[in-house]
C-alpha cells in the first residue's frame, strides 16, 4: 500500500528532508515505512497503520514549513514522532506556532509542545507566571524569548534576569576575582539563552546602559521594578523569605516569570522551599498563573525525556 504527498516547492522539500536526508531516515526507521522522493512527490510505502502515522507526521511538518519555519530539527522531529507513536497529539495544526522570535542564527524560537504553548500564552496574558517542571522543557528559554520580544515591541523598557546563587553561601568572598567574576558561573545559563536571541554587541550595549541586567537574587532586595520583564530562574533554590521578597519587587507595567524544578532543590533540608510554599499561598490569586511541565514537554535529546520519565516512575 502506498500514499503520495506532493510538495509545493524545492525549498519545502529541502526543509522536510533535513541535512543528508536525516529526517526522512528517522521517519522510515521509527514508523517502519519506505519513503521515496521523486521530483515533487513523496511516496510512503508500508502497512496501512504505519502509512497513516507517517503521512500524518509529514503533513504536520509541511504545515509548519508553509507557515514560516525554515527547517525541522532532529529534536523537534523526535518529539513529534514520540507523541504520534504513543497516540498523543502535539500542537493542533490550526494552532501551530511559527515562533516568538528568530534566533541570531535565523531559527524560529517558539513553543513545540502543548505545555510550552500554554506557558507562552500564560506569559502573554498574566503579569506573574510560574513555570514548574523538569530540565529541558524550555521554561527559561521561552521566558527569555518572550522577554526579548517584549523589549523589541517596547512593551517594557528593560529585562532583568536573576537567580539565587546559594551554592556560594558565605564563602562568596573567598572566591578569586571581583564580584562579577564570583557570581558569573551562577548566571551563565541566563547569558547563554540571551546570546542565542540577540547579537553580542547589542547585549553588551544594553548591559552597559542598564536595559538588560543580570544579577543574583540578593540584588533585588529593596527595589521596585517598573516597566520591566523579570525572570527568576532556578526558583527551587529560593527560601520562602527570598520568594516573598522577589514577588513584592514587581512594579507598574512589569511582568515576572518564575521558573524552577522542585525535584532539584539545593536548599539545606531544614529550609522550606519558597517555590513549594508559593504554590499553596498564591494558587487562588487572580493574575497569577501556574504552568506545570512533564517529561512529555522535554525537547532535548530523546534520551533526556526517557531519563525523566524513569525518575518520575521511581518516585
């Protein structure tokens, strides 16, 4: 049994195939079908059930390409294949997002799972959003994309990125270098995401002028943050007092996104996790939204998703 799918352009064909036909090879291997490309036509051969799933995936990918996506990465493809094989749906075709912004490399940055879509929509609609879940679910990365987009649209005047540096503790003063050198390792993941989305020269200019600020959580004390998009990363390492302090910094025309993985807290056992307490205290307050990610929202290497699922079962 065969099915024929027609491409509309050579660019569309190349986007679907991937580098060295890697995408087609993955689809053949995962769905046990044979894919044959002849000109503008792709023939899918195999059992009726396998053809149905493979063609559904190909047609889904074509919608993305026709909506503006320039390419389909192996990570995105692995996620879609995993969901289809489990009988789950990813983003509905009519809700396919073409991206929040483009990275410096020209790639679209946007939600790739239902959980991520809900997260981005929550950030757009609410002033305070908590993104809670395992590593690899895009909590910080998508929040950063939303922040950069808000700055470009002049919805905010500055971006403030912060995270607790609890590992340094009282020994911070004994580390070599000036203060920036001491705290830089704890803030590196925030810089990494930022440099994916903006040119280095612009980031440096924005940091010099205070349009972008990257600082430890302790630096937020006593401030009122107006006209800002604020991201608190690694919030599972906040104490209850730190969380309250941070949340009460929010000023007029500002938005805050708090991200964390409750299972990965580095706080000493006697200290209550501020992120856990916030869930209970703030769950009924309007204007605050909690989004919970699971292993199915992981868009890193497929092994990461399986590792998270294995740990979830073991708990």
